[in-house]
C-alpha cells in the first residue's frame, strides 16, 4: 500500500476531527461555558454535558442550570475558592435557545 502524501494526511486528520466535533452534538462543556467546571470531576462534566444536551425546552434546561449553579456555589464555598462572575447572556440554556436547540 502506498503511503499517504502529507496533504492527504492533513486532510484525513481534518475530516476525522470535524466528524468528532459534529458527533458531540450542539453543546460541549468546557471551562469557558460551564460555570463551576473547575470544581467538577471528569465524570460530573460528562454527566452535566449529557444532561444539558438532553433538554428539549428552555424551562427544563434553565431549572437544571439554576440548581447546578447553586451546587457549584456551595462546593466553592466548602473548598474556600471563588468562582468567576457569571457572564450576562452567556449561559448555556440561553445560548442553546438562541441557536434553536431548545423550544
């Protein structure tokens, strides 16, 4: 079998990466969009992401998000750390609704 040229290798990696990103769904938890991310275990982050993706309506998403924020506030207080200020309009449920993922 002939080895792939450098440009073909780059294209193959780009295509595989794009497929992975698309397979993740409409929203992926990360440090920039998940308040309290640094206080979650990897398993909690995965569960949080799956939960956020499961919502069909803004109201159910918002109710979960508010509860999650309360839990992260309590965890931060318990550990004696400060969480960054929340960004207005940058909350997951609001962004998902604006993009048409929630009704």
